């Protein structure tokens, strides 16, 4: 099973494939490094300049090796994906037939898992940890209300509607995000005022890079299992977007949040993307608990997507196998 995350940072590289070996030649030093293509999951390049052959791109696509190209600021600007080739017509047929009720039920699971992982990141902040756990539990199973004496049918119905709105996944996600970032951002940097995706600076830029790595891993598994990444369960499909990958990576974001906090606490500098990039990508080979036992996050993501495939094919919102920061 492929597991290497390959970073290309040096200038003047030439890349080709020979006998399914990825050969990386440094034209300045004259050195050539070979890596079996079957061992590579993702190639991330922020090299100022490199040459890659068409044959290498073709064989990478055939073996489901994704190439993410970043600019010199480590902002992802391009991603190669294999041409859509469903492994099963059942997967495609089910995906285009997803009902609103099914998507809502699956999204509820996704958001609950995300909030539970956010709680684990703040486990050393007991009050925030307990509050986030409570939000997650109520999101998955909203509390019931008993009609009080004197309430008529219309009042009871209105109370139930209010309760549904209060614990709707969107409301839970928003409530959890306010609490989570209010507590986490000061732990990352005193200068981080709010979570602002796309600002390209400071801890926000570092988080965005880490999330891009996770998104690439999810896209890789979706392609392997025959899904159309543009058709999501919650995020709206837009030109050039991968709505399904954006949906399913939500519970994985806290893995990067916790890794960035550790990186900064261990002396890493805010904004030093060249040093942060390998640390961010390294999360994919970190061990995480899964029902089968501990496995690397990259492989756990594949199990997660496989469980999503089974749920999709069944047409019933079965429990998904989420990678979690804790067994509990």
C-alpha cells in the first residue's frame, strides 16, 4: 500500500518514470534518487522550477499518485487527478441518487465527528473540552422536550421546531467553531485574532496549507473508490471545486490544528512555510486509532472513504469509520 508523501523543494529537478521507479534527478548536483512509484501516495512540489515528463504524469495517474503544485509561498495552485474512472457503476448510480434526507443524516455524522475531534484538541482546557463534547452529543442526538402544563399543540410544535433549529448540524458547527477558535488561536499565536481562510499569512496560511494536504489525501481515496468529487453532500458544487472532498475532510481538520500547535510550541516559527510544509504533510503518516487497530492516517482516510462507499451503496445512513484523535 502506498504511503510516502514526497516533497519537492529543490530547484532544477527533472522527474521521469522508468520501470515504475520515480527517478528524480538534481541537475546541479548530478545526483539521482529513485523511489518505487507504488510506494508514493502524494507528491507535493514547491520547487521553483522542475521538469516532469508526460510519461511520468501518465503513469502517476494510472497508479493514483496525486501531484499538488504550490507556488513559492506554499499556496496550492494546481492538483492533478486521475481521469474519472468508476470502479463500480453502483457507486456512480447511488451518488447521483442521494436523497436530501440521506445527505442530511450523513452530514450530521460528519459534523459530530468534527466537533469531537475539536474537543480532543482542547482536552487540556477542561471546560471547553466538556462543552464541545456536549455540543457533539446533542448534534447527533438532539435532546427531547416535554410539553409543560398549559401549552397547547401549536406551542409544543413551535418548541420542537426551535429545538431542531438549535441542534441542526449547521448551528452545532457554528457554535462549536466560535468556542473552539476562541480558545485555540491564542495557543497558536498571540497575533492570531480570528480564523480567516485564504489570508495566506501567519497561522491562517499555515492551517490552509495543512488542510490542502488533507484535502489531497481525501481526493485520492475518493478517486480510488469511484466517486465524482464534484458532487457533495453539503458543500455546493462550483466550477473547479471538489465539494465531496470538502465535505468529508471536515472531521480531519483538527489533526492539522493540533499538529500546528505542537510545531509552534516546539519552537517552529509562525509563517516559516518551508519548515512547516514537511511537518504538515507528516500528519498523513501519523498513527491514529481505528476499529481495525492503529494505522497511518493516510490509510485510515482510505478506510473512512470505504465506509462512506458502503453507506452510499446501502442508501441508509450507516455509521462511518472516522479517523479520530482519541478512541473514546
